[in-house]
C-alpha cells in the first residue's frame, strides 16, 4: 500500500513542480527582468531543501515506476513485489546519499 501511496504523492508533486517550472520559464518571454527577479527568489535555503525533496520525489517515482513495469510484465516480479519495493527503497537511499551532501554543499556555498 505504501508504494502505491508514495507513487501517487510523488507523481502529483512532480506535476505541480513542472507546472510552476513551465510558468516561471515562460516568464522570460514576457519580461526578462521579471524572470530574473523570480529566479532570484529561488536562491535561498528553503528552495535548496525543496530541491532535495524534488530529487527525492523524482528518484522514488522513477524507481517505483520501473518496479511497476516489472510487476506488470513478468510473473516472477508479481511474486516478489515486497522484495522489489525494498530494492526501490535501497536504490532511493543510495541515490539520495550521493546527491544530498553534494547539493547542500553547493547550495550553502561550500562547493565551487
């Protein structure tokens, strides 16, 4: 059940991010100054943490989507759904452990 719930939540979150991203990117055609102002508001610690959440949502959604494809295509995957979900969580943790420290280092000025 949790894989289903998290898949829906991450899907909706990614959808809303993409909607906002398209709108703020389209702003450059209306007014480059307004675009620069909006992009400038994104350069803070709250948005840096939001980017971590976004990458987490995308990684989970992608890995779980692959699990769903496997379950839909192969009977062995249907019999091993729980193990596959733990695999999804493991891949997600490895991905986040690789991303989060580096991202936060750059976001908070420690990177190049």
